[in-house]
C-alpha cells in the first residue's frame, strides 16, 4: 500500500501541527515544502519511520524527544532522554540573570545542573566578553550540552560535578550563579503524568520535598561568588517564600522574586 503526505495528514489521532513536525523530521524537508508537495507518495522506509514516531507521540512521548530538539531563546537545542526539555518559563531565569549582570562587574557566570546547556549557552550568546561555566552530575547530559555548545558556537566550559562537590578554589568566583535544579516534591503526582513521565527523574525531583538541592546551592554558593554577585534559582509555584527565607537565612541581600508568563512566582534570588 502506498501513502501520500495528504493521506497521512488526514489522520485525526494527532493535531495537524504535530503531524507536520513529525513529517519534517522524517522527510528532512521544511513544512512549506511538505504542504506544497502533499500529493507525493512516501517510500515504505520513511512511512514506517513516520508511523513509529506517530505511535510514540500517541503514547505521550514529548515531541521534543521524537524530533531531537527544542527551541529555547530563539535557538534550537538538541535534546534526548538524558536531559530535561527546556521550558518557556525558564527563559525568565535567563532574562533575570542577564539583567543583573552589571557592566561594572566582571562577567563570570555559572549554571549549576546545566542539562542540555540551554541556560548557560543562551546567556553566553546574549552577552559579549563573558565567561560561562556549566556543571552537571550526569555525563550523558554533559555530552548533550557539549554538542549544543559546538552547534551554537558557544565557547562555554563544562564540568562534571554534583552541585559544588567537585569545585575548589581553582574554579575562581562568579558574578552570577543560576540554576534550574530538580525542585519537584517526590510525591507530586505530576511526575507520573504528561511529558514528565519521559524525562530523567534525577532532573525533576530530589526524591524529598523538592527543597534539598535548592538549600544545598544556597548554603554553598557564597563561597564561589564575588562581592555583589547574584544567585538566581528557578523553583516550583509554591516555593518562593521558602526560597526567600533560605536566602535571607544564608545572609543574602536584595532578595527578590519574578513572575513567569503564567503569573507564577518562578525565579527568586539575591546578592551577597
Ligand atoms: N519546570 C519543570 C516542571 O514543572 C520542572 C523543572 C525542574 O524540576 N527543575 O515541569
């Protein structure tokens, strides 16, 4: 049996926009070409490739893993199942970090738990004369960050560390530390639904109350911060007052929070 693109587009199990994204991946052609050539018959090999992606999508696998990339801050980042898929709300963390870089200060930035490198690389690309370090506990995640830094020509340093565990004085101090750590409570039912089922659990939850990595970062960060440096953390919808409290207890000043596009307090930080 032979199938044309038009036949595949008639499938009502998936939205047309998703069918087009999957076809773009399989046929390696832009959407405009696919729409303009929808009477083309596709080969058996490509048909079975497409059906595999379609069935996995129907089973809930995130589009980003199926096509192997996700857009973040206007760039395409390679992703696979060893990294969290960059979220639109995390763009706030990048904006807040960039806005707190004072021209008078140096420009050394650290992204803890960098995953695919989306935050570290986006900050690097938005600012000239900047030095960016990304760290991660997971070597597979670091290899994805490495691929993205090459692909996007971002000359960042990547290091293997569980938060600050492998840092020493040779690492020097930073002007901005950012992190989107695993902050979901281990019993949160969202871990069992939607995209999160397919993402690395280690990147989503601390297997405790969601605050343990955040407090670890807050208590150790000052050893690696220059005077006047800022620490910015992404956190869950109900964690801002606790994060503010932890920052104040650790001696941070100018403690402040920012709302994401859905009106949720999503980023909190302060300076030393
Ligand atoms: N923002 C993600 C979510 O709730 C979680 C990311 C994280 O734990 N750092 O889906």
